[in-house]
C-alpha cells in the first residue's frame, strides 16, 4: 500500500485548517465589544470652535468627551460651554450630560442644565431646565421642557423656551407664571 497520497491529503487538510484558524483569529471578534468602544476619548479638555468667518462660536470644557465610531456622535460628561454674544461677552452654559450629533450643528444638553448671562450684561439672567438644545450656528437655545428663568426681582416659570444669546432675549412659550418682587 502506498501511504504517500494519504499523507499528502492529511497534510493538505491540516494546512487548510490551520490557515483558516489563523485567518479567523486575525479578524476582530464580532461580539459587540469593539463596536461599543469609543474611537477616541478626551480627558480634561478645552475645545474652541470657530464659525465660518473664523470667529469664536463657543468654547467647551469638560472632564470626558467620547466619540462613537459607528455613528460619529459624541457624548460629553458635565460639559461647560462659554458662548459669546455679538458683543463678545460670554454666556456660561453647563449640564450633567451632553450629546453632539454627527453633523455637529446642534448640542443636546441634559440634566440640571443651567445658562447664566454675561455678568457685565444686565439684567443678570439664569435659565434652568432639564434639557436644552443649543444651535451654535444661530447662537440660540430651545427646549420643550419646564423652564425657570430668574432675574433680579423676577422669577418666571413655564414650558418651552427660545433664547437668542446675541440679543439677550429669552422667551417662555406656554404655561408662563411670573413672580415679581419690586426693588425698594
């Protein structure tokens, strides 16, 4: 009996099996671990974004920013924004969480959102809500959630808000209740 053809077939099958195993091990496992991992993470960062004319659109500070490689979105932990108005004074906006869609045109803030007007632009204004969308291209903010706006001697509560940072205008949209305490 000739054992060479049998040995050749066994060795060929062994080579095919080991080649297939090496190829399979060289590819990442599709167990979802790699798909949920951010492609980059920034820690203790400061980002200044410029508009199309090269002027500052906003400056963002925070402890952690992560980008999802699947949909190119970013999540932000406790973000703090400085948003300049047309006079170069800064609104300070902060939240517990932030989300930036892939196109980067809007910023979604959630959890104890607070926006404070520039200190040198009276009247001092504070906006508090649970969720706020910032449109940096238009320098505006809006929400459909409950909102509290406070100014010296004035507290307004309502549902929904539109704010224009450039003009220092804040509008509550519905169910508005106002409490006014006159100055002495």
